[in-house]
C-alpha cells in the first residue's frame, strides 16, 4: 500500500521556489544598476561622452599689470603663440617618442623634457602647452608638423612681458612652470597642469591677485584628436593691477650706477623718510625675467641670481655705524661735543693697537670734525668713554638686529653686537670689542634696507617706518581697491640737540669731509661714508644719506648704497648715491662743484642752548 501526499510541499517545489527567489534578486540588482547608470550617474557619463567629443583649449588670462608710481608699466601682457598638444586615440609610447624627437629641433629643447610633457598630457587626459612665446620662424616649422602629427596645434594667448628687462627684477620676480608640489596645491583652484605661476617677488606674493580667470575655446574633435570646429568661446577676465611706490627712473639710475661701480655688485635702497615708501630697491647682479618665458630657458633657472642683496645680504656697516655711536655718546651725555682728542693715526687699547684709516692721523679732532672726517681714533676713544652697553642699547633703538618687516620673503635680521649679546653666548667683553663696535666692525651685521630705514629715522627725527612698495591694488569688477597706509614700527627718542648735531655733522661729511664727491650745489645732503673690512674678499663700500633741496626744511629722500668688494665708500658707493640723488632731484650732471677746505669745524656753530643740554653732568663739588 503506497504513501499518500497530504498537502505537504515536494522537494521539487522547494527547489523551484529557491530558483525564483534568485531570479527576483538578480532582477532587482540589474534594475538597481540600470537606475544607477540611467539616472544617478547620467550626468557623469554625459560629461565623459562630452569629453570624448570635445576638448577645451585653455587661453591664459592676461595677468594684471604692474605700474610704477608715475603710471609707467613695469609688467604687462603681450599676444604670443603657444604650441599645444591634445591627446587622442593614438598616444602609444612609440608615437609620442617620434613626436618628441621631431619637436626637439624646432623648440630647441630637451628631448626627455618634451617627451615627459607629452606623457603627462596623456596621463592627465588634458591639453598641455609644449612651448610659449614662439618666434615666427619656429611657427612655420611647427605648421608643417601639424600636417603629420594629430593633436598638436598653435593658439594665440596673452603672455607676460617686462618692458624694462632686468630692471627691478628681484622685486617683480618671474614666472615659471608648476612642479608636482605646486600642482597638488593649486589644481583645486582652477589652475591647469601646464600653467605658469609666480616663482619670485611680486609675481609670487600676489599670484592669486595677478593671475585673473582663464578663458578658452571649446573645440569639437574626432576620435583621432583632430580639431573639427569651434563650439564655444569663453572670455577671460584680467587679473588685478598693482600700483607700486617705486620710481622707475630712479630705480634704473640706481641699477646703471651699480653696474658701473668698481665691482659691479651691490645694492641700493631709496625710501621716503616721511612714510616708508620705497622709491628704489636695486640688487646687482640681476636677471631678465623675460628669458624664463622662452621655451629653452628652463635649463638656466639654476643659474638665476635670486639672492637679493638689499634685503638678504648682511654686511658690517663700517663707519656708517658711527651715526649710532654718535647718538649714544651725545644723547647719554657721555661726551661733550667740544671735547677734543689728538689722532696720531692709531689708538692703543691695552696690548692691542687699533689703526685709523688715515695713516698720518687726523691731528686735533672734536665731534663735528671727527664725524666729518670719519676719524677712527676719535670714535675708538669716545666709544670707550660711552661704553659698549649703551652703544648696544642704541643699536636696538634704531631697529638693528630686527627685521624691518618688509613684505618680502627671506629678509635677514642682521646681528646686534655688544656686551649683552656676547654674554648671552657665555663670552666676555673687552675694550677692544668696544673699539670695533664704535666704528661698525666686529660682529655687527646689517642689511642695506636696515641702513636706509635708519637714515629715514635720522631724517625725520625718530620715526621708524615699515618700508612698503605697493601703493594700491586695483581689482577688476566691483571689488573695492586696496590702499596701503604707512605703518610706524617705533620711535627713537633723542634730545633736540642730539638730532641737531647729527644733522650738522652729516652735512659737513658732504660739504668738506669724506663724502665730498657727493656734494651738489642746490641740494642739502647729509651723508656718511663707510669702508667695512670683509673676511671674504675686498672691503665693502657704503654711503648712506638723506637730502632735500635748498630752501626746503623737510628731507624728501633717504638712501643706503652698498658696493660689494668696492673698496672705499667715498670712491665706490658715493658716486652711486650721487647718481641717485641727481636722478631724484632732476640735477644735470656737470663739472665737479668746488669744495670747501678739509673740515676742522667745531660744535660752536650750533645754538648754545642745544649744546648745553648735551654736556655731561658735572660731579658735585665737596664742601670744604
């Protein structure tokens, strides 16, 4: 007797149910995937399809212009031809190698560099510039290659141009291609892989303001990467314009004079002592930033003299430091301006003999004649009388050993020299060190920019201005412009008599002392020469000054000139300073002006009230 089925499910039914369940699940997964492709990722696939059909040829926006204070253009943009490559289907290694090999002679470049650029374009799936600022003969050569190789083309766009070449190069800077590090930082900001960016100076500091917004041409291409037709022109927007405080004519006068100096190396800083505006900032040797916009220039970048002597070079100030020594000894009442000494050409400080630059000696010297003739023996003796601690105090008061906070990277702070600085290193201080400090030798180091700020403070009687070089930034559109305001960093508090004596002594330097080469009728020039010993070579030459026209009470210009390895300050740096002053005041260079006899002036010419406040306090007499 067989067994009966009483409504239970058979094993076959169970297997069918499992099969149907699997089919339902597979259908659900398929439907979900279709939804994702057709709806959720529709835009992404549409963009991918569009990329396969079109290519965007980016056109660099004109960078903002840079003007000097008179409106003369220092950096602008010009129309230029660029060679681009757009990767197509044919981008295997053999094809790229042939293309790179044929491009190398026309571009006068390096085969490996060109090949690397082509491979980078394929890797990034983006058009890339292979060369810029192409000359006409190169364009004709490349036009022939266009008929052989697909994907290369010539376009017209804006390229940077510096009308005055090397002038102001260290401040303006230059443009260069992005490296991998730059690309990682900037690609999210809309930079293309082959964009040129600021690498130095203003071009780097104000990169985001100057660059503008790129435009472009959207082109239809076929599967082989050949251009078919223009689909869209996208307008660019120019970058912001910088208006500088720099006087272009004064800048070029300083640069020409430095190039003609004995060593052809040095720096000059010129500023307005009433505000801190920089009128000239020259550093020689320099470079032409235009050369780095050429396709063959990349190999020269390692030889670029980027070091800015004006802000990054530190040097012993030599006798220009006697201004600070004078301020300390007069203002603290340690020295009577009438106190005289005899200079035989040397000074014995214990077991060590310190020489004067004048081997025959200056004979009888007081303060004014000592400063005018830069008598080392006078300042040795008065430095000992004043003390190293006080001189070090006035170093700090005048801002030495501290950055001026100019808005340029790499500024050096120099080095303060004195008993406290020596003690901080666990070392002792001796009279010989004071002698060195009093004449600006030893371990004291300054930059030309610092000395220009010091002279600005002497000119305006105490205000240390933060030096600046951008007057205003003019933005496109409705964005309001930015205007820089003068910023006071500190004040040097000296007695009126101290300022007056310094001013009188610095005038005598030019009228009848070591700075006589700079004397110019019609100008009131206060200056100081300096010849600083240099362990790395010949002496460094200095000249610092401030000036105004006769009849004007307020100095308009302060400057510091350094000629590296130039020798004597009067012979090497003085003529550079004179050229700068003549360019500023519009003085025609003519025959040498007559000079006054060698200075033996004493302080009696100043008002008695001013002299009285500077005389050292007399110790009280004992009652008998």
